[in-house]
C-alpha cells in the first residue's frame, strides 16, 4: 500500500508531505483546488511521461517520492530480475530537472522509466474519469476478462509470440517479393556468368595473344632478318664464326709464349662459344617462325572475342573480366541463398503459426470458462449499487484469424430495465449507470488480483443521493481487502472514509499554491456539511453530516 507521498515543485504544489493510511481514504476539495494535480504527481512515480511545464519554479527541479509497503505482495522476483535492493518499504522516486530531463529511482537505484512503470502497475491502479469511457472499448473488455481469469501473463506472452510471427511473416513476404523481382535478374546474371565461364579466359592471356599476333603479322620480315643474321654468323664460308675459328687457332698456338697471349686465347674461346650459342638460337627461332594464316585468324578471332567481352563489361583487361566473373558468381550464390532463406523462413513461420493458434485457442477456452462468473458478479454488484433489474452479458464471437488479442471478439451487453433487450453499453447505459458499471468491474478485478492500492478519481460522476450511499458502501467493502482512495464531490461517499483529506488553495501575495491536510473528526463534520449545503454551513447540514459519519 501507499504509505507516504512527497511532492516538491510540481504544478501548484511547492512542498507537500502526505501520510496515507490503510482502509478507505477520501480526498475532497473544491473544483480547481488541486486534486487532479495530486494524481498527476502520483502518476510520475508510476512511470508516466512529463515535461518542464509541470515545474512551479522553472529554476528548480521537481521531485516526487512515494513509499509503498510491499511485504505481502511477493515482489521479490521483480527486484531480483532488475538487480534491485529489496525492502518491505519500497521507495519510488522521480526527478524532472529544469531542462525537462527525467530520472527514475527504485530504492535509490536508477532505473529506466519502463521498469518504474512495471513496478507501479503492480502497486496501484488509478481509475480516472477518462477511463470510464474505455468501458465501451472491446480491448478494455478483453483485458477485464483476462485479469479476472488470471491469464494476463499468458496473453502478454502470447502477444510477444504473435508480434514475432507478424515480423517473420513480413520478412517472408519481403523475401518472396525480392525473389520475384530478382527472377529475371538471376537469369541475366546466370547468362553473363555462363558466357564468361565458357570463354575460359585466363589471367595474362590477352598479353600473350597480342605478342603472338605481333610476331605472326611480321613473320616474313623476322624470318628473313634471322636467316641473314645466321648466314653472317655461321652459314657462309666467310662467316664470322669460320673466320673467328681461324683466329682462335692462331692465338691458341701462341698462348704458350706468354700469359697475355694465353689470356687472349681464353677470351677468344669464350667469345667463340657465346657466338656459336647465339647462332644456334637464331637458327632455332628462324625455323620456328612459320607464316600460318590459320593460326593468325584464330588469334584474331580470340582477341576479338576478348575485346568484345571487355567492351560489354566496360573494362580494359582480362583480369578485370575475371573479377567481374567472381562478383557475378557471388551474386548467383546470393540468389541461391535467397531460395534457402525462403524455404527456412517458410518452415519457421508455419511452426510459429501453429504455436500461436494453439495458444490463442487455449486462451479462448480460459476466457469462456469465466464468462458466467463475471456476469453473475457484475449483476450482483449492480444490484448493490441500486440497479435491481440489471442484466449483464458477455457477447462472444470466434474470429477466423488470430490477432494480437487472440481469436476472441467480445462485447459487454447491458440493460437496466426488466424485459428489455440487452445492447451495447454505449446504446443503453446512462452516465450514472456507466460509472456504477465501471465501479463493479474495478471492484471485481481488484479483489481478484489483490492489488495493494486502488485510487478512484470521481467514480461517482452521474450519481447522487441513495445511489451515492451505495457506491460508498461498495468502496468501503472493497477497502477491507486493499487500500482504497477515492476523490469525490459527494458527501455520502466522503462520510464512509476511514481517513479524510482536504485539498485546498492557499494564496500568499501574488502566488497561489495547493495544500492538503488530514481532517480531524470535527473538521470532517464541517467539510461534509459544506459539501451538503455549500459554503454556508447550517445547523441542519451539520446534523446531516454527523449522521453520515455515524452511519
């Protein structure tokens, strides 16, 4: 339960410290006194968003801190989950600095806003006037059924799987579209790859062919020059090698007469050997060169083919063509990988679809099992709230496809008059009846889930007199199992409270601020008398106030 609330620099509240009691507490005050501001501050420590507009003094930060007694609510696992210090008195704090930056703390440990909200949802349920409208919302109606049936965790886990399924289905359709778009592209790249692969080009081939072509184009000139060179060197009677051989013999015969002549003989011998080798090579080359028109045509055709590929792919070398071939091969592997991905993802989607449908059907059974209990309990509560002929029914329809909430579509049907047709709430329920319906629903799920604290913000809208007294009795009964706080304008409800707080405005100089105080028994009499007759307290209103408090 909420045991203490501290508010600094929030809206019209400069500094406020408020002790809360268990049981049934009521908060009253004139319109505009600051009751909604109090709830706004409380919402901050429950994880709601805020901005700098809430700062009373723009030069100082806003701090809201609440202490909750949590010893009986089995929340140790939550604290372990987020590695937080556990204590039977949990302190939730929120700070908003002058730039609008927010910080959240649980037991002095900084936490994300989502973590603060998760804990807040386990501690307090705040029913605002706006929430009454949501009673017509089918999503809210399903949430009521799930809460009563104790399957909220199941539906949350189901939603996680369902959203995962939607994500996988989207991925699958994107891959299918990609495959369709890439079908012709794959054929084109396969054609290019086959063309390059069948060409069997190799690195350096172009340079080799171009050199060979150059030789073949000048074969007669080369052969003629080589032949003439060979004749000069050794194929003629007066050739260089024949003459050199005679010189070598002469010098060799003289080498015994001096070292110089011996050295000259050796040098001539080396030259003769080298020239002989050159002569042999020239002859070989000359004999190897054949003017071959067929070979020439083949080389020209091959080079034309290579040049054509280069032009097609806008490159200038065989090496670049080989790189393109490698790139195309990678693309083709990706196409193949795409097919594999589609096959794998299709299997995964099918498996998850089966699991989602199975869980949705299981949830549907659990929901339908509690329909009749909910209908009976709501009708009984409405009788206690002054609608003796109330009939309440849950209309149910199974959907063809599972959605984020399962396969169930529900509508709350109602009629306050005997013998009349049950219809949707928006068509038959008055404002006062809607308020009482919401109170019946909140009472139902709060008791079922044993929330520590429930706060009702003007649940009494549209009711008065004897009905207000009945509403007060329901709230008082509810406070037997949890802390109940009601913000009310009705004296019949205010008189039921175990503890009574008054919110009021205080003006000093040019500044107005909101204050709150716990009323003494005598102050309660006067406050309720004012609620009965206005600011002019009469003896009759005082007596009536005493009767309300005594009852």
